[in-house]
């Protein structure tokens, strides 16, 4: 009987100690500092992205001029075999031009994405934020730090 009481007392003491430690652990939790940024606003401020878009528009216009020249060249051919050969040649060139324009733009977009990520991360950590979300993902709460990041956007 004494062993049962001693075991019961020891178990009760251990349970109480564990429960108390658990309460202490949960009572010391501090809420995370959460911020959000307006990504479209940051993208609109990016000079690198604007330059990439302008370059893409210019290259597309140049490609359309080239296409008109190629079409005229094909129409000048008198034989069907000559037309088919030129069509094949120009289709290959057109595919390469499209690929080059797409790759150039993608590289610039990736560069802008990296710049924004670095700017947001650096500024948010310096301001003591533990979590940063896109503005369109936030329904309530958090602090808007878009204005603090805008000067860092290139």
C-alpha cells in the first residue's frame, strides 16, 4: 500500500511539474512581427523592369518589320520550290528571334525578382520583422512596409 501511495504521489508530482513547465513555455511566446508589401507597386517602380519591357516592345516591332521584309522576299520567288525553301529558312529565323526575345526578357524579370527579394528581406530583417507577405494575401493585421522598400528598388 505504501508503494502504491508513493508511486501515486510521485506520478502526481511529475504530472504537475510537467504541466507547470508546459504552461511556462507557452506563456513566454511572443507574437511574430508581420509585415506586408505591395508587390505590384514595387514592380511599377522598377526601372530595370520598365527597361526590359521597352526593349521587348522594340524588339517585337523590329521582328514585325523583319517579317514584312521576309514575306515580300517570299512573294518575289517565282518557283514553288524557292518559296518553300525561303519559308523554311525564315521560319527557323523567326523561331530563333522569338526565343531570343523571350530569354532576354526572362533574364531581366529574374534579375528584378532577385533584387526585390533582396531589398525586402534586408529591410524587413533590419526593421525586426519575422514574416513578410504580399499585400493581396493579407486580410487583416500586419504593417505595410512598401514605402520603406521603394527607395531600394532599382
